[in-house]
């Protein structure tokens, strides 16, 4: 089985919706190169991205959660329904991605980490509220994947790039 995957999704043109992307982008920059984890930040996901899950024993998908007040962690199965709605500015939502990967033979575990957000207005960057929750979520992701070295100060500093203005990579 392949290395664990961290997939952060979110459109940074829609304020806090970009939080998953920003967390993954910061983690990729801060993790040591010897760490056996693949980190993929995605502004949008497509059905083809389901291939990222194949041959993995475990994956964590990080995304914005709307109408929640706490960080939600869910183990996703092919028939699970979440009790909350995801921010829907993606071409394919993370649950659909897992369903497609499962149909293609994926048998690993997937955790969905939802970060509470407030402002998904077009043309804004992350809010300080989303940043605060994103840093906590990064620690949760490290714990889920049993990553002993989670450079949280570096992750928080890198995420500041996403504050205020939309991040265009």
C-alpha cells in the first residue's frame, strides 16, 4: 500500500472555503522531506483526482465545513452521509471523490476533517477565525496519521499567506 495522503481542498477565491487548500499547502511546505506522507493541495477536485486515493491505506481530506461550530472528524465510507453540508464551490465534493475511488477498487480508510468557517464571500482571503481552526485541524490530521513531528509553528506561519487576500497559486 502507498503512503498516507493528505488532500486539502478549497477554492481560495471564496474566502474561508480555501481553508483545506491552505492547510495542505502549509503542511507540504513544512513537513520534512523524509516524512512518508503525500500532501496534495487542490483548489478544486475532479473525478480524476479519485486516482490519488488508489493504493492508499489511509487518506485524510481537509475541507471547509459550513454551519458547524467545531472541527468535525468523520470516517467516510461509500454510503456515509454527513450530518452537515460542505461548502459547495468544488466541481466534485470529497464524498463523491471517495465513492468514485471505492468503485475503482480503493479499500483504505478515509477521514474527512471539516474546519468551521464563516465567510465564503468571493474575493476574500481566509479569516482569522478560519486560520485559528485550521491550525487546530492540522494537529488533528497529524494525530490521525500518527505523524510524530508536526511542525505546527511553521504550518501556522505558512497559513498566514492565505489571510486577507485570495491566494492565487
